[in-house]
C-alpha cells in the first residue's frame, strides 16, 4: 500500500499554481513594485476589514468545534489591528468611508456560509488567510513602510507581536493539518475550498484595479 502524502504537503502541491496567480495579480504587482499609491494600499486594507470581520466571526462560531478549535489562536486575530490601521489611515469616521467591493461581498458570503458551518471549510479559509499573512504579508509590511513612511501605524495588520517565530508557528500549523483524520474525499473537498479562497483573492485584486481606473 503506497504511503499517504501528508495533508499539508498535498495542500501545498495542489494549490501552488493558484497561489502564484494570486500573488501575480497586477494590482499587487504595482503596489509591491512602488507603482501603487497610498490610496491603493488603503483600498486593500478596507477590503481586509470585511473579510476578517467574517472570518473571525466564523472563528467565534467554531471555537468549541473539536476539529477547528486547534487552529484558532488569539495571536492570529487581525480585526482590531485592521480597525486601528483604518483609523490611522482614514480618520475616526473610517467606517462610513469604506464599502465592500463586489468580490469582497461574495467572499464574505462564502466565508459566512461555509466557514461558519463546516470545520473543513473554516480551516480552508483560515489557512489561506493567516498563513499568507505570516508569509508574504511580512514582505508587504516592509515595502509599505519603506514606500509610505509608515512605522507601525498603518501596517499593524501585518505585525504579529505575540508570535515569536512565524516559521515555527507555521510548522506547528502544518503539523495540526496533518493530524486531522479526514478521509480522502474530505481532504479533496478542503483543498477545493482553498482553491476557491485563492480565486476570491485574485478576483479581489482585479476588482481593486478596476475601481482604481473608475476613480
């Protein structure tokens, strides 16, 4: 009987090309290369608010679920940092200044409909967002600080002060993924949901670029 590939490895291998597509979207390419503006960055942070509001509401629902709960950590919580970033970037009335883009609205509906009721779906969206924040998000933080003169205000979303070693945290997270006793059908279903999450992220960058042109 052939060895079963660890789930975290299968997940990385089957989603790698989609991850690359997301990273390569034009909006983020411009922002990361210095061609984007401070307003572009603010627009991205604003959409993060709606996404993480939904994801962390789902985490509250899943807090006692035996499959999902091990992945939930207060050290990952991003919503307070996003709110502080938006107040710094837009002022005290920031809530009235932001609205979800069409893709963001669909993304939020997907998270609310799937992640709050299906442990595997929750983990799929949790993995996609938070492990990305701990990886490429740190590069984004450094570049935004350099381009726009931010110190910590404005980029708090990317600061994980309570995680001493993101590398070790991610290794532990992958060990937890491998420890979940999903059958092959459920593994495939979770991976498919990660692919859906990546697609939402790519489509969000397209929406952000389109909104920039219209503006």
